[in-house]
C-alpha cells in the first residue's frame, strides 16, 4: 500500500497498515508508528473477537483499541511518551466533548461531525478507559477485561453489557462512572489549595480544599493527592464528590508541598490556586 494512503484496518486474522508505517521515522519526523501498529493489532480482540451491538457502542472497538495502543506506548516508549499521548487525547477530547457524549458520537451532523466523532471515540474514550484502569488498578483491569473477552467471545456487545460485567467482576457499581464519562459530557476543572495544621503530637493535619468550576455538572472522581516531603512523595487517592470539598489527611510531619494528579490520571484540568 502506498505511503499516500493514510488509513489502516484490521480484519480478523490480518493487520493492514498504511504505507506511512513503512517509512523511516526520520522521514516522518514522528514516532506514531508504534502506537498505530498496537492499535490495529488490538482490534483482533476489540472489534473482531468482540464486536459492537449498535452504532452507539462503536467506542467499544475504537476506544479499547486506542487505549491498548496507549498501554503499549507506555511500556515500549516510556512514561514520558505516554504523557504526550494523554495530552493529545485530552486536547482532542476537550474540543468534541461540548458537542455530544461518547455514546452519541455517530448522531453528530454538520461540516465538522466526522472530526468530532473521531475526537470522541478515538481520544476521549481511551482517556476514560485510562481513568477506569487507574481506579481499578492494573491487575484488576487486566482481570476484568480478560473476563469480558472470555464471556462474550464471538458476540456483539453493548455498553450496558460491558458495564454489567464490570459491576459483576468488581463487586462495585460503576454506573455513575459511565453516566459521567460515556453517557454524559463535561471535562471538569478542579482548583485546589492546601494548608497544614500542626497537631499536639507533632503530626500535621493536611487540609486540601478542592472546588469544581462547574457547580451543576459535578464530577465524582478518585483524586490522586501527592504529599511531598524532603526525601519522598506519598500518593493518596481520595474521593471528590462535591463542588466544594475539603480533603483531610493526617501526616507524620509537615510536607514541603501537596499537589494533585501529577500523572494526569484524570480527564480534567487541575489548577493550583495562588
């Protein structure tokens, strides 16, 4: 296939790549090819082994394939390169999120509908899956997704079927997560400040005040709080469920700094107040 053909696809048992994948990185001035190959290979599971039940559910193919690509990029090209991938996903997601939820990407119309659809199912969807993976932890995410593949091998599934399996396998209810990120819209901005209150026993009570700009469409997230000391940083995952909220953490000593979501695990803007 010639370099001018700018698409790839992955029918069952076969991966067909754009000719650009066979040019040198020096010619391309890009390292995208590793993620491209991983994306198309992942379609053997997401899209082929399991299909999507309706146009609403196409993100189950493209979103999962793209996130699998992101996992590969992180392992093969490193965490710094994966952070760049997250930035690219987020930039595109913020453009299209205003237009429709992921589930309704195919209903968009107008001159930019195709671009918005791509941004939703190829960019917002994988970032949402990254949030899910972080919340579950790596081991549980792999366990759940393997179980989904085994349960529905050779079938077309809906978003509701995926959610049902996740709930069953984790013993938790992730309906709120799907309501916010798959069936809903809104990429939040979290603003925060912190203070340390010295206790009588020498410990410090860390109080982190977190506010969301959108007081109507409030997001419920597990917020990574990073407590920085002179010689180490301690992460702590804390629920944020209100438009204005204080997070309280007892610390053995006063920290040098407190930051939120250093690794950009949330599809959100996180801003430290002056």
